C-alpha cells in the first residue's frame, strides 16, 4: 500500500565492496559489471565516491549507460563542502560539484545527500546560507556549474537534456539540531531531514520537511555492520507506508511540534549502509518485499547460511 503517485525506492549505499564478491555478487563476476548486477537487484543506489572526491563526467556517463532505464541514483555531496568548508561560502564548491558530470545522469538523478560531521553544531545563519545556495532544478544547477572554479577546466560537463526538479536531503549528527528553528529552515527551503538509524550513536529525528522522505539505515544494533531483524524491517515498512501516504508514523521522534504541510503522498528513498558484513543488499530486498515493491527486479538468492546471524 502507498499513497497515490508515491514512489518507494529502497536500495544500497555504494556498490563496490570487496566482501560482497562471491556473496552478493556471483563468483566470477567482473568488477566492471558489479553496477550492472546491483542496479538490477535494487531500484536505487547512493553514489558515495562523490563524498571523497569529485568524480568525472566519463564515470557518470558510464553509470548512466550501465543501469536500467527506470533506475535512480542519489548523490552524496562532497565532504570538502560539509566537513572542510563546514558549509561556509558554499557557492564555488557547489559549482564544482554540479560541473563534475552529475548532470549527465539526466532522469536517473535522484536526491542529493549532504552529510554533516558529528561535531558540526547547529548555527542558523550557516545552515540557511547553505540551504539558500542549493539549486532546485537542473537549469539552476547548470547556471551554477558554469561558474565553476578554474581547476575544473577541461573536465567540466555543462549540459542538460531538459529542466528537471532537484531534491536535497541533510543528515545531521549533533544533538544541537534538536531545535524547532532548524526544522523551520528545512521546510522553508524544501530540504528533507535525513531519517538516520545509527544504532543509537547519533540523533535519529523524523520530522518531515519536504515533499519526500530520505532514510539511511546504518545498522540496527551495530553501526555499518549489523543486520536487521524481521521485526525491525516490519517496523520500517510500517513507517514508510505512513510517510508514503502523506502522514507521519505513530511514535515518530520529532524536533518540532509544528506539523508538516498536508500531502496526499510522499516519495520515499531508503538506503541500507550496513555494508561491512554484506547485509545491505539482502536487507534492502527483504524490505522491498514487505512493501510489495520488487516488481521488475532480478531474482536474488542469499547464499549465506544464516542471513541474520549478526542481528540476533
């Protein structure tokens, strides 16, 4: 069950992990074909190499060509902006991101994820300056990309096929964001607050602040490593159904008492980041099954003797 018109996309954060070979990836599969395989097992993948360094147009074009026509990538923002510049004067660095080739993903480009470091405390002026700089369609992103820094000359991609909407989500990791002013800013700029399950390590607020919801499931009991129990996945499916039908789940952990604007439906993007022990792709498929959202995906066999042994 979902709201009319809502899209539910559940996938994985990244796809190139050595422990996944011969487990998620079949024996003998060439590394160059791992994205082909993964993008037919789940309907969306979070690009996380872009967090560590600017990628190149050739890579984005190859990723576009390797994936099915209805596939969607989310794109993790560069850490130079979030962790080094700490969101200060973001325009030049944002221009480099949008010039790096990401616009070559065209209709397969989903939300942008911006993850703040754990020691980043809420500062309304800094946050608003960053949110106000984010482009919300590809025409605005292209105009920003054209103002890239000189170091991008010769490796910039400055094309779009047409005007498309762009979405942004912000992941916070400091308790100081437990401030209604923060939620108000996100709603003003239509940026989603990332709902993050971090095994209790960081705040896990669930305020709805945009026309979509963005989830990152880093691990139920062990960060980046623990698998999800059937009971936990049942609960996440319940929450996703509530968000997708325009509501909020019972028991949601909220910062603000102000309700979000009413909607008949909301798209939901959910990414499993518990990748160390190869849980992520299989947990994603188990959640997709609970949401009746596996249509069109390739069959996936879990070869592990006890898929949930680390979560018991």
